[in-house]
């Protein structure tokens, strides 16, 4: 039980590492929570600090999820990798190191899949960038990827109940945390990317 608690807590703390805040303050002397959407995720980093910083922050956020899925193995804990991954996602959305104001957990959720189901991760990367190329909306592409992940699992991995549950919960969270973006997309006021 102690190992279970420590592993979940570590996963949460890994997820809580505020990549966007660290990169912004250390290398750009900028708190990205004071700019753009005021969000700590990769999208706001792209908008506020540029492509290079956005790529670094996105990669860091992905790796948080991947590392979390490996913690049960590292710690020798009898915990499903996805449970630790969800703890990291929760940490990313509500980080203890950044006043519980985090990101929307798209990249960290992707990192969970990289650690647990690499093929699905690669498929979703392709889906995300295809949607991004066609729409120029990062938020829409994130929601499309979440929906495709769930649909793919329902079709090909329906017997993997933990994956199905986790993807369902993550998809719900992603849509909820993008509700303001959905309204802006409908109103045609959502910012479009210019680099793709």
C-alpha cells in the first residue's frame, strides 16, 4: 500500500512539473500565464514564445506522461501503468508547483499512450497534424485526436478495459477544458496557427 501511494504521488508530481513556466521564465524571462490564453501548455507557449519553445515544452509535457507510465515498473509497484499516467495528467492540469493552474493535458495524455500503446500514439500524432494542417486550429486538432483515440480503441482494443476507461475520461476532460475554444471556433474568433 505504501509503494502504491508513493508511486501515484510521484506520478502526480512528475505531471506537476510546469514545463511552460520553467522554459518561459528561465530562457525568456516571461511568465506565459500572463499572456495569451494564460495557459501553461504547449499551445500557449507556441503563441507566446515561438515555435522552438513550444516544441520543447510539448516534448517535455509528453515525456511526463511517458515517465509516469513507467513508474510502476521502476518502483516495483503493482499498479496499472495507466493509473500512474492518469495521476500525471491530473498533475499537469492542477500542478502543485504552479498554484494548481496548469495545461489542458493533451500532450501529457499523448505521453501516456507513448508509454503504453506506441502505435496508437503514432497514429494520433498523424491525425493531429493532418487536422492541424487542414484547420489551423490546435484546439480542434486536440479534440479530434482525443475522439479518434477513443474510436480506435472501441474498434481494435475493446477488450482493453483500462485503456478504454482512461481514454474515455481523458476525452471528456479534454473537451471540457476546451469548451471556451469550442465557442471561439463557432464564433470564428479562435486564433489559427501560422507556422504550418
